[in-house]
C-alpha cells in the first residue's frame, strides 16, 4: 500500500510566519553528517529554540516550513563541528531505517537545500554574490540576473519482468552481495521511457517493452528523484556491461539473492514482484 504523503504532516515554506512557537526542529549538517539527539530508543531531530542553545553556531540557516505546526530549519555547521553532549553527528545513510520515514524524507530535503545553498553563494555566470528570491526557493544574481534553483537529478529505476522472473543486477563497485534492479540518470533531451530502454540495454543487454510507471522516491544521495517503472522483457540475453554492472541474471520470487533494504524504492518494487508471484516477501 502506498505511504501517505509527507505533506499531511509537513507544510513547506521559504519565509517564517509569526505564531510558529518558540521551539523548532533543527536539521543541521556538518560535512554531510546530520545532528541527532541520542535520547530514547531512536535518534531524534533536535527540537530547540536555536542551535546556540547547545553551543553550536551555524554558518547559514534556511527556513523549511512547519512539521505538525512546529517550525523547521535546516542549517550548515562548520565541517570541524563536534557533537555536543547528548547528541551525535551521523551519516545520512546510517539513519536510513532508524528515523521515521517522513522525518527521513524531510531530512533528505534539508540536506539537499543545505548543499545547494552552500554551493550557490556566487553566481555561476559572472561570479557576483547571489541573493535569495523573496517568495520561492531560489537565488538570483543582482548584476547579471542569472537565477538558480535547488538541483534535482531524475533517475529511472526499473524492474524488468519475464514471466515469473525478475532481472536483477550486481553493481561492480558494491562490496556486498546485494542485487538490485536497473537504475540510471536521465540524460538531456531524453524521455523517462527512453531512459528506461537505454539503461536496461546498456547495463544488462536486454530490450524491453510495455513500460509503465510504478512510483517515485526522493533520494538525497546527493540530489536524485528515483522514478520507478515496470517493463516486460522483449529480447536479448542478460549480459552485464562489465563497467557499472558485474552480474545480471533472472531470479524467481522463491530464489532471490540479497536485495536492498526496506524504505528504498528498489525494495518496494521487488516486494511487489514477490507478492504477485508467491505471496511471500524475502
């Protein structure tokens, strides 16, 4: 069953409004590591009146909107920041599955905005310092007028189906035995369907047909939007490209290798395949 939208709890905005209350959620990052509270059974996003409350001085902050009525801020901390007592600085991947899914999605949003703000302090055309746009998430050069917005890199991720089998691949750079479905970034001038066909052909050596949308997932590593598809096998034999992909093979629902963890769209699609063909989930 699809998860409920984050926007049932979270309201995005670029300007604070009066009446948000004194305490706010602070999604703060130092060299890509996120500040989390250590209290309780799970890591928590700090709820503070400001980062100086715990002895931290952010380089820059950005207002994100409200989560269940409480203001939310992202913040860039110096790269040599040490976590205060009772807090930790954790890599986002280590928080995958540890945070509530909505909070993880919000944290991914915050991380991308912090990274964009950090790398767009100056105009990419003329080098002049940029200024924030007043009513939307963007920056404009006051000299040449060049405007930039947070970068988003769309990528397709596709389950290729052949009867009761699914095509899974093992990435050459992976240090684990995990297999997953074919994914790749959309190239300029390419439709999503063309990207699916190209990536599957390039990485796994097969042709596909009947491409249909499944679902999507934001992926903050570093700034992707994963767009999931199902596609039927048309022709060819699985053949790893030997560069990105080390192995490519067909698997049945009862004989899956190690697959990605929960919360990933790859696992969501694989679990759907399993439910359709065995009623069991690996």
